[in-house]
C-alpha cells in the first residue's frame, strides 16, 4: 500500500479555527503533546469571517447583564431545544474566555472607561458582543494563532524544538478516524501539498471542523465547510443530533452572482440599518411572531428611539433572531416585493452620516465597494438569506464535549450539536468556540493522560482501507475493477467497496457532482421545506451517491483540487442525507427548520432530539445501492431542563414553548 | 448580464519547471479573477492548483500575481481589465513554488515564530485590563492584517535577494513588532526585551529602505510604512542613534511615557 | 545600498531555482516606469537648477526679497541686506558662494527625508525601480550598514530645518516692506514668499521624525492629551508628506527664481500697495 508517514501524539485536534485552536492550547497547557490538523493554512480558518462579535455577559455596557440573562436569550433564540447544560456552561464561562484573550494580546474596541466595549445584536437583551470593528473573527483567530506561537516559543526555549509539544499540520485533510474496537486510536489523512498519507496515532481526537455550508449553493461558508467532522464522527460510529436545523443568515449579498451568499454582518442592523422592500416599507414590523410580540417595537418611532434609549423603548424588529428575519425576507421576495436581484434592501445610508458608516462598518464598506461597486454610504445594499450555520452536529456530553459512544472522540464548535438548539444567536458562535474548545481540549488531554501507556493500537487494516478509499478517484475509469481491489482489503469499519459491482458508467466530474448536490440542497432542503421536495432530494442524493463512486480525477496527488473535492463529496453526501432525513421527520417549524406543510411550532416536539447514525456501521457505506439509506434516524427525549434554570423564565413565556407535561413536572 | 470570452495565461508547473499556459474562458458580469480560475478548474483544468478560502478578502489565502502585480485573486474584479487584454496569472514570485498558483509560504510562519510574543503585564489579571481606545488604535490598525503575505512577496529585500531571507523578517512581521511595541499593556520592556532595538538588531529593520511597495499592495489598506515601519525606525533611532534622547532619559526619567 | 549591477539571477531573486520558472524579470503590463521616470526628471531638474543658483553667487537679493537659497547668509562675502538674514559667522576666509554653507541643512533634511529616500531609491538606484519589478543589483543591504545607516540622522536635519524655516519666516515678514524698507507694503513677491513659507512649514512639520517626536514615541496617548492632539495634527499633514515635499520643492525654487528675475532686472516686482 501507499507510503504512510506515522507519528504519535497525545491529542489530535482536527481543525484550526476558533474551537480547534482553543482546544489545542488547552490540551498543550495541560501537558498533552498536541497536534492540530487543518485543511487551509494556519490562521485562515473560517472563523476569520465572523464579523459581529463574541457574546459574553461581562456587563460592561449594561450592568443589568448577567449569565442568567444570556442563558435566557440563548434558550429563547434556540426555541428551548438547546442542550440546556451547554447553554448554561456557555453563558457562565464566556466572559472568562473573552478576558483570557486579552491576556494573550487581543485588542477589543474599548468603552470610555477602558473596558471592553459591547454592542447590540439580534436576540440579545443587552449590548453583549465584545468586538473589534466588524472583524472580530480575525482578531479571535489571530490571537489564538499567536498564543499557539507563544506556546511553541516556550517549547523551543525548553527543548530547542518549536514543535515538540504543539504542532500544526497545515493543509492536511483527515479522511478517517481510526479505532481500536470502540476506542479512538488515531486519524488517517493526507497532505494536500504532496498528496502523501499521514497517520497520527493518538488516543484522543477533537473534531473542530466547522460546518456543512458547502452542500448548499448560496452560502456564506468557505470551501472548507464540507461537513468533514460530521462525517468523520458518523463513520466512527458517533451520532449526530438535530441536523435539520440549518441557519440561513438573513443578510447575504445577492449580487453580483460570483459573491452571492457572502455575509453582510448583523452589526449593520445592530447599529441602525433597516430592511425595506421594493415599496420602501420597513416590512419587519409585520413579521414579529407572537412569542416575541411584547419584546419588539410596534412603530418605527419607538424602534428608532431604542438605539439611544434602550431602557425605555423596545428593540426594532430588524433585530429579531435570524430565522425570523430570514423567513420574512423570503416571504417579501416571494410576494413580489423584492429588490432587482431577488433580495430586499438593507439601508444604512439614510440612517447614519457617511463618515460614521465608514468608521463603524469598515469591512462592509470595503466589501460592497470592492465586490459589488456599491457605496453603502450613498445607496442601500441588496441582501437575501444565505446558508450560514448548522445548529445540528455531533451529539456530545455537555460538560466534557465527548462524542457519544466513541471513547476518545470529542467535538467542539460548529461541528458539535446541541448548544444552540434550533437556532443560534449572533455572537454566540465565537463564545461557543472558546468555551467548548477549551472544554474539549481539557477533557481530551485528561482522557489521554488517564490511559497512560495503555493506548489503543492502530489497526493496519484500517489504514490500508483508508488509503484505498483515498486513492479511488485516480482509478475511476475502471471503477468496477479498482473497487474490487480496494474491497479486498476492507475490514471492520472500512469504506466498504464490497458490492461495488454494477458500477458501470463513465467517470464523473467531481465539480459537476458538487454543483448538482448544492443545487439539490438549496432548492429542495433550503430555507422553506416541503415533504414532497425533501423526498425528491433524498432520491437525488442517492443517485448522486452512486455517481460519486465514479468521481474521477486527472493528474497526480500533488495539490490536486479535483482529487480533494472528490474525497470531500463523500462527507457532503453523508451530511446532506442527515439534513434531509431529519428535516423530513420533524413535522413542525422551529428555528432553523421551516416546514411549509407544518408552519407552526409544536410543543410536542420541544423535547425531541433526532439522532442520525450510520445505517450499517459494520458494512461501511452502502454507496452502491441507491435504494438503501446510509443514515438511520432515531428519536430521543431530551433531559428535562433543571428547575432553577426554568425558574429564570416567566410562566407565561414557558407555556408558549413547553409541552403540558413538562410544565408540571 | 453580459458575458464574453477572455484570454488568460496561467503559470502551470511545479518546482521542477513550468510555464505560462493559454486559456480562453467565459467571463460574466461582476466576476473576480478567482471566479475565472474556478471556472478553469471546473471546465478545462480540474487539477489546476490554487489556494483560496473565504472569497471575500478576509482570509488572505488567494494571493497571486496578476499581470505582474501581487494581488488577491478574490478581490480583483474582471471589470478592471480591458476585454481585449490577455491576463497573466502567476504564483507569488518571492516564495518557492509548490504547484501552479500555490507557493510555499513557510518563510512567513518561520518569521512569525521569531517575534517574541505579547508579554502580559504583572498585576493585572483577566478582566482587569484597562486600555483606552486612543491607545489601542495604532495596534488595532496593524491587527487588521489578514496575513496574505502580499507585502512579503512584493518587498524587494527578499523578493530580489533570496539571501536576505535569513536576516529580514519582512514588512508583515516588522509590523507585528511595531504592534506589540505600541500595545498599551505589553510588558516586554519590564522583562528585559527592548522591541524597537530588537527590530533593528534581530529582525532586519535596517534592510527596509521604505520604498513603500508593502503599503501599495496591502489589500487592507494598512499604512505599513508610515504607521509601522518608519515609527519603528524612529524608535530604533531613539535607542541607538540619538544622544539627545539618551541624555534626556538620564536627566529626567519619565515613567510610563 | 546596492553594489554591482549584474543581472538579477546571479544570486537569487525572482529567478532563484525554487521559485516559479518565469524568465521575465517582471510581468507588469502597466507603465510602471512612468512614476520613477517623472521622479528622476523632477529631482534632476531641481538639482541642475539649484546647483546653478547656489554657485552663481549673484542675483539673490532684490530688496526686500532674499532668495531662500541664500538665507541665512553666513559669510563676509554676503550682500548686505538691511535688517535681513545676515550673520557673518564664517568671516572672510569663505571664498565661494555663501549659499553652499546654509544649503547643506535643507538639502540634508530632504536627502534623509523618508519620502525622498523612497523617491530616489526607486528613481536613481532602481532599488526597486517599481513594485514587483526586479532590481538590477547583485546584493542588497539597505540601510543596515554604512553609509546608508547614516540616514538615521534625519531628525538632526529636522531640528536644523526648523531653524531654517524660522529664518525663512523672518524673510517673509521682511517681504512686507517695499524696496525702500518701508513697512506695510505687499508685492507679487510677498505672495510668492507667503506661499513658499506655508509649504515649507507644512513639509517640515509633516516630517516622520517630527511625528515621532511630538507624540509617536509615546506608549500611552491617554496620559498626554496635548501631545496626542499634536500627533494627530502632524499625522494628518504626514499623510500628505509626498505632495508637500514636491510642492515645497517647487515653491522654494520658484521663490528663488522670482528673486533672480527681479534682481537681474528681467522685470520689476509688481507692487500692490
């Protein structure tokens, strides 16, 4: 089999965004030798795209803020489906995680008295987002990156080697988590630059790979977001939870086509931007749902007063949670009141002086000027919903971030599910990365130490299978023959190529397959969902899965993007099936899941989680047979919310969300 | 919506050699050069290697040279070119090539490690940091850097003189020194580290002849030369070449100045 | 700076073996040579003109105007200028044009100026000729060693330039006299001098060394509000340093040329009142 480079580490972190780096820092500080693997260059992770800020109840801007209020906002935003213990830990620990960044050199915008300035954001009762202009994600990733370097400098002073305790493998992709029985034994991957294979033996693996947006056509996500961690967890036997909840950010760019989907930060609205339809009407006033009626302004006057006097006025409806705003925009466009390029207008030009806009929203000004030739200080932006974030993800233990059922596997950040319930509030993502990144690193390190020298060995057969799976696209022309060859070495949880007969057909272009997948998910499992369309989507996904077996590539293994995409397709197809199946199953509308045929939120679904697992973990992927599902769905009742946390809410509010029996428990 | 066929020359090859290859590609309204590269991948050259990520000018991955000028592929609109023009795309020419448009930017990560990290102040724990906006403004400008390394690529000190790579950190990392030196709470001085002096002695500030190409190419519009490099040179002069300042500091010590 | 002028591939540069194999030293298609060519032409023109005028030792005073090239005039062979900037510090041994003594300072200020350095490194040394255009030098040490390490004396020339600007301000005040030294008059020359002194001050204060000295060296602006404001003011000027460098170069040459024209009798200074 192909040559494989092998190394031993205590903890391997897959992904070098906010969660991955925070996990790596924690693991290394707790004494674990830690490797970080990332698909891009170090410091380029998708976290840089986060604009608005980090939500943390530091109470710098409003002294009434506290972790309890933050917890409450988070649960409201998630429509009470959140894994409440995660939401609690998140709200409690976020301020410490932000302050810690300052001790590592981060420079947030300041208040007049020298503390960290906090800004308003959708769904947050008080100004709560620590920020740096509109480039907070960049500040976060750079600070963590520089902390990693600082730790490497420490190691260098101690050992003469920068990478003795903490090493970043940049531009490497993990394709398999390796296991010894139930337990994690390492990861298999390849270097993108050279195409060489890599096995990192480690008893603990932290998944921090981010989201799945690249399965959708219009998305704010970067190419890396192919659901790798989700798929790795599934293939390793860990379930995913609530994958039907996909957040469509209400404001993405809609024109020009090449930038369609790129994010327009929520701060535009937090700082005074308003949404108008083609008739010039601030339509959001018509879309305030009942559960939020008493929290949002009813007139433009009141809404406008709120920016100056938030204590005595209610907030403008433009700042409703993202799912509400996205649906409203969708409805306006459908009703024929959209902008020329199929969005609505987001206007700051009539709301603030040009100079203030340029100072408060520099990246947005820049982005529209450079990419769309639009001067946002003089004319409105055109915006529409864009696939932004997946609330669902690896089912984890709230306290330890350990994936269920697979000892040694951890997940943090967007790849982990539960924290945000059915819808994530803006700003809660960056704090999520830090809080649970740290927890994952901590517990992974502890688990690795606990094993001492009883580490799970790496199964050679699994390495061979993984290598065969990775090489498949190069021999796609003779698909049947090579599949049989690969199948011969399949054992245990390998990618079974068994039953690959009947795969006749021409090689497929991975780019074409990817485009068809994106179109399918966008059109049929998008922001508004219908039963028939989702069934159609599942059929198409099954066909694509079969065709993807024949995805072939030209050239060689050195930095070959066609090959990389062919391998990523497996992950996107798996994850897309999870989304579609779960969305079909949940017959209600809640947060990031909207069913046209079940438009109301149903309290009976409040305490139901949907778990996706691999249908046939022993047999690997049932790729060849389009009629067989790869994913099995199970329902699970959630743990009741702890009474002291429930007591943070008014009874009148709880009755809107909770099922009868939950209220009286 | 209007589209047209544009002519491109794209450098293809690897460390062993290569050359410019001709392509004719469809271009649509509002597209950027990266869109064209992606169309090439999807239709004509599936294994064309290019590094990219956010496609919104925020991550600094897709650095390359377009018509000989270092640019971000995702932030170069096709509309800036004449339709009849043949557009040349090459990898960054200051770094070793890996394949096609992808170069080995490891030099930059090595230099990043050579800059001593932020030194937290003693006596202020997490949550106790107090800094004023006017004191963080300068360093915040430098922290806008997306590490696209275009400044490192265009700087003739290393672009035209491979042998200087050992001694010269490059604009990006000299700016990092300036950022830390201007950080209101950095306690390096207390720990015996004089960042301005180190800029001159360890990181090759003297090699910079302030010809401002770094500022010209910066996609974030950071005024690297005026706000980071020259102030750093002046601070080095304070330490090393100015007897008046030395005398002044002997006569009256100004704490915290 | 650069020594030797062999072709760029000799010791690395863009044709170093590990880099993308492209033989052209650059692939720029725009007129990248235009800016350095204009810079070179402009600076050369000034050098030629100022050399002629500085060595001419004539036509530098036409009451009440004294050429900025000859002010202050520090030798015995200076023309007597009533209440003018005469200060015979050098005595009788100085035989050549007295302009040479004083011109060292503004010349040194401009020669070590961060903007002019960029301009002539690019235009005359081709180091680099333009961004991403390979420079023709075999090796490069920049300002890291002798002689270019001496560029670090810029701030001393700045201090001197402050004094010179002070004297030129005095000269401008004197320009509010008529040719008979009566106060309260103005001519076209007065306007030329006014424009020149404003530009000289703007250029001098916009200097990077000045920006550093007034506040840039501070770590905490919040503790020095007055210096912070001064730093901001100088910073705004500094953003225009290049434009001011050229404008003041032109204005000082024009002021001198104006004096030359009047002193040599080409035309009489038009008097307003």
